[in-house]
C-alpha cells in the first residue's frame, strides 16, 4: 500500500539466507581449489619420489646451509595479525553483517567527520548497501585468505605478499569502514580507537612486507617504538586538551563527559551480563572521578610514550608493561572488546597496537642470529635471503615441506581471490542486487493464467485493449497519478528497467492502470508522465477509463483502490503482472518500494530479469 | 603572519572595487526611477497556509492537524461552519495526500450554496497541484489539475463565477495561470519576470509574487513584495500593460519595503493585508478598496520582536483577523474593526490555537489542534474569555504518506 514503505530489518531472513547460501557456494569453490591443490601436491610428490629413486639420490645426504631463523619480532607480527584477520573473518560471518554494517558501523563511524569524509565513506556505503550479500561474503573470504596467508607463509615472497595484501585491504577498511579511523572527526581519542584499528593492521602489513634482512639490526625496532612513542605523547596531549569533555565525569544537570558518555553507550551493547556490569561499573566510577581517570590516562600515555621515544630496552620494558596493561584496560572497560553486539567487525585498536608495541620491543631486544638448518637448500627456508644450491634437479632441491607451504600459500591466495573478485565486481556494478527486491517484496507468484482483458484509453486518449498488445510482453501495474510517495518511485523503477532491457525493450510494453477513482482523467496521467519524464518513453502506456471500466479492471486483477478521508492519498494495491506475448500472466510481483535507492534499483534489475525470463519462455 | 598583516588592505581594496563594480552594473541594468530606491532588500515573509475566510453562508477554514512538527504526518484539513451552525464540518477534498498544504478559494453564491476551489500544494515526489472543485460546500468534489505546483501562499487560487479562475504557481520564478472554464486547462497569464520588467515593476522592485485575486470588473490582480520603500505591490492589467494599482504609503511606513500577504475579493470588497518593515520589525496594515477605486488602510499593527503571523482570516466584509505568535510562543489575536479599520487586540486564545475565524455575525472562533482533536473555542466578548463550544476528532491517516 502507498505510504507503507517496507524497511528491511538487519536480520531479514531472505538476505541472511542468501548470505549463508553465498558463503556455502564459495566454500564449495574453496574446497574445490583445495582438492585441486592436493592433487597437484600429490602428483609433484610422486614425481619427486620417482625421479629421486631413479637418480639414486633418495638416500643422499641433505645439504646444510646457515640461514637465520625468522626474527621473533616479525613472527609476532605475522602470526598476531594473521590471527586477528581470521578473527575478523569469523566476525564477518554474523548474520546481521549484510544489512547492518552500513547503518550500524559505516555511517556512524563517519557521522562526526567532515563532509568530504562522509562523501568518501558514502561511496563504500553505497557499494555495500547495493550488494549486501556479495560484499559481506567477500569480506569474509578476503580476511580469511589474508590471515591464512600470513600464517601459512612464514618466509619469502609469499609472506611479503601477505603483508602487501594486509596493507591493501586494511587501507580500504580504514577509509571506508572506519572513516579514516575518525582522525578527522570531532571527539578523536586514543581511548576510543583513534587512529583506527585497521591502521595498525596496515602497519603490521608494512613490517611483514619489508625484506627480512632489515630485522637483523635493532633499527626497525627503534623506529617502531619512537613512532609509537611520538603518537602516544600526541594522544596524551589530545587527551589533556581542555574543552573536549574528557576532564569531566558526570555533573547533575549537565551532559556527561565524553568518556562517561562513551562507556555508558558501550554498556548498552548486547553482550554477556558480567561484561556489561563491569563496563557499567567503570562508567559509574568515571562519572564520579572523571578528572582523576583522565589524569591517569594522560600521565600513563605521556610517560610510556616518552619512554618508547628513547628506544632504550631498560626504559622500554616497564613502559611496555604499562602500555599493554593500559591497552587491555581500555579494550575491556571502554571499547567493550569491540566486537560484540552483532555487527562488531574487529576487536578494535588496542590489541593490534599492543601487538606492534611488543614487536618493537622484541626487535630491539632479540636481534636474530644465524642458526644451522639441515635441509635441502631450497626456497622453503631461505628464499632470497640465503644461498641457493642450484646444481641439483628440482625434485632433489625442493623439500616436501617447502612444496606444502607453497601450495598452502597458493590456496590462501585463492581464498583471497574468492573474496576480492566479487567485491571488485560489486564496486563497479551500478545496479543493486535484485535480492533486495525479493527481501522487500517477497518472491513473485509464478503462474500461467490467461490475463483478464481490458479496454481502456492511454494518456493520449487512444483506445487500448490487452489484445492490442498481443505479441509483446506486458509489464502491467497500477498507479495513482496524484500519489506523493510510492507511485513515482515505481514509475522510475519501470523506466529504469526499460533501459536495462536494452534491445529487448522493443518486445516489452510497460503499462500502468490508474488506481485512483477520483483523479483518473488523462489530464492527471499526462501530468504524472511529465513529472516522471515518461512522456518520451515510447513503450509506456498510462491507461484509464470510466469508473465502471476501471472498477472492472481492478476487480479482475485483484487490486483495491480505496479513498481515505482527512487528507490521505488513495490506498491501493501495489502489484505488477508480467503478461507474455500470448496474453498469459506468467509472474505476479509486489511493487512495494523499499527504503532507499538501493532497493529501488534492485527492483528494476529484478523486473528486467523477470521480463527477460517471460520473453524467453 | 606577514600575509595576514598585509591582506586586509588588499582585501579591502578588492572589496571596494567589487562594490563599485556592482554599483555600476546595478546602475546600468536598472536605472533609478523617481521616487523609487532599489537598494533595500524586499521582504520575504513566509505566511503559513492556516487561514479562514467568511462568506455570506459561513466560514471556511484551512487548518493543519496531526503531528505538526512532522511534515509527513501533518495533514491539512478543510473545515466549514455554516452561518447558523455551531459545529464545524470536515470537508477536506479526498483522493490526494495533502501533507504539502491546502489552499482554498470560495466563490460566493448568490443565494445558494458557495462553491470552493481547493488546491493541493506539492509534497514529496508530487510536483504539480491537483485541484478539487465543489459546488455544494464540500458535499462532493470534482477533480482538476494545475500542471505546475501552486505557490505556498494562502491566496494562490482565486475564482469568480463569471471570469474563471487564476492560479499562482511556483515555477519560472512565480507565474500566474488562468483558466476560463475547465480547471484542468490553464494558460500562462504573466510571470514574475514579466511584471518586474515593466515600468511599474521596476518602480516597485518586485520581489516574490505572493497573492493573486480575480476581482469582478477589474480582472486579475497580483500581489507582490516591493523593495522600493512605500510602494504597495498590487499589479493590475490595464491597456495591455501591468500597472501598480495599490496605494502608496507615506510617513514612517513609506520608508520601508512592503509585501502583500493576502489579497482577496471579499464579497465585492478588494481587501489586502500588507506587511511593511525591515530587519528591525514588521507591521501589518489592512487595506480595502472602496467602490470608487480609492484605497483606505488601517494603522500599522506592530508584530513586536520575534513576532510572526501563524494564521490569517478574512471577515465577511473584508476586514482581517490575525493570530500572532510572540517570541516567547505566546499567542495573540488582533482583528480589524471592519475593512481597513483600526486593529483591536482580543484576549489571548487558548494554547494550541492554529487558526482564528470571524463569522458573519461577528463571532470569533479559535480553532485549537491537538493531534487528531479539533477544539472550537468561542470568544465571549463581554467577559473577555474563551469558551469551548465543541470538539471534533478527525481520522488523521498517520503514516500513510511516509
């Protein structure tokens, strides 16, 4: 009915089902890739064994080379961020992600940022809103693939590629998902996650992508610590800046301070009761001791930041303990773990930041040394950083473990591609996913019934009957020419569907029958056509007639058109009948528009696809 | 720092050049006329559509109801109370969502029932204006249409028994359309730019077109805002050209820009409500044209700081009654003692009053709105109090336009 626009709930069963369906199909695809790679691995290993036996080298002594073990600082980053990416992928599996992410995460993240940031974020919001299933499923596989690649490829170019992938996807998430981490927004604070969790993922990716030899000196560790030290001192200054609401708790009669307000908001998140009570308790504590809490935060941030700037292990070690404790406290008490509530996408900024700090400390305190590794001199261990013995054939050179890791890395890249390709396709597709139309309007009724005849007049006053349209597929709907809300949207959806049909539009007539018993003259259909830019659409008919004639058509097609008093528009059914060239109704669709342009565009795609189905039957 | 010290003189110089250039352009495109000064900005007062109009057979009122802060749940109602009745009847024309507002022009009858032409203001995706004509005081309606959106002013429509109808539309910067019979067929009579380009238009410094009236024996008259101090923007057509037919103000009000708020033919009397003023304050002046063509006018009624008109009403003889909201949201009613008569303050109406009407016997009704409930308060002039004489629950279709 007009004016009763349908709003999709975040856990709309159609969308959730489609999301799970997409994940399942992509899981099958990933499974196929894994099977194929297993077969390849088996073939290579068999070949290797047979060739070695034939060459008599199967029992030969392995080559021994001196290669450095993976630096522990790098390993912490690689494994830590690999696990974080996998955790994020698991969080992306939540049922509310397809429809809830734009309204609950993306738009709120940008709400306090300047207009240009919101404009940029809107681009990401539009892609996700138009393609919720595709985007949500893609995010799962992208993050799972990146995490797996980080974990499965410890050394060499595959590992560095994992770092680059982490940077690439991390930047996309930082810009569109976190609105640049809120650094341009008002109320930015280290406590609330500035400069954005994913920026630390990117930093971790950069450090993993660097050549391994740079870890042989404490220099990268010093650089990391000094950079983070400066950052923490800056955050302490920002935290201490007067007038930003962090020095006040809660004063009766005044709005609460920034931290108190945030903690109270986080406590409302759907979460286990124990955690909620802990967060609420801290909120109460901050409300009464806001000044003291902020003082402690400012002092600890500044002190640990200054200690990190020295990059001296003696000072960094205690500062690291303080910073990690502060991070964990903030993660639990302020950020409320970050991933609860049904649309949490990551554990927020504290864990990744602590990870980078620990890595920096390890880089200055545990510089790697070379250790003898007994292996065939292959790239599985050394890659470009170690001597390579190339005098032997490949089946003698390549260790089984290397072969396994290469194929595992390829599998992880395949998983990334399973996500990246649909995401790229979604970002360039201007038309919304037709699943939105199904979610709003339900699935169409598939029928094969002779369409009731009608004899009406078009907007030019010419007589038009259904039989006159024989040979064409007809999309027939019912519109009120003086409707203020839904009918103009439906008309635009029809118009856009016509443009989507391309050459097939010659085989289709788009027709509307007036659904207003009072405003039904051609003067109104013409005014409507002019308003909607339909007067030049050559296959558009807006049909009307005498009230008895319209009554008959409405009855035959099961349409109600009721006059409502006191200033309301006519209450009428919103249906479309797709009638094939033989005059048989083949599909009956609900045309009730959803909210927003995404569902409108989605319906157009859905209608165009349905018309093609009818044409091709 | 050095830049900021040197910048102001340079900026000031550039600004001075721009001002000088603007002055030159202004002089070349609009030469000053005797008695006209075009340097004052015209008034641009947005008069609400809440309005009442009394005829010989009763009073018709346009009142918003529902959730008044929410446009999609505000539904405008057309109400009618016949002369000897005590209760209002709901006569809102059906078939169109009227969230954008309603305007109505009565066509006084000669002994029988009045006819009304009602117009729906555009709203949401609807950018033209459906019309509805009733010849039986709202018992039944016939549809019509203006393919442009009606201007959002109470006097956007005017009709007469013999000369057809005129409509003031918001397209093309404001235009007047005319229909001679079929209210779905309109032709353009004049646009704002056409009036502004005439000699009379230049001497007025035409701002917005704000009212249109179809005056028997005189034809179409158009109300406008005038930036020229003291010039009253009422334009009529004579000898093929649009001319100023309104009076000229003198004294203190003669030094201020003006805006016609209302212009109606009230039972043979052309009656106007004029706003004069500047940023410091606005006053209202009631005007009426005598049969000889001369205009009489009331003394100015100052609205006071922050005051704004929220409803206007026309008495059967052409005098005005206005409902004014003060800066502290207090309500006040002032009424003229006859056409262009002196303003008289009435007791403050009850809270929630949205419109005020003066009936043909001089009775004053304040129409109060609380969501779906309409309350009719009647003024007891002798006691100076308001008495509730009736209520009506209107079936507001909440949510139907969302």
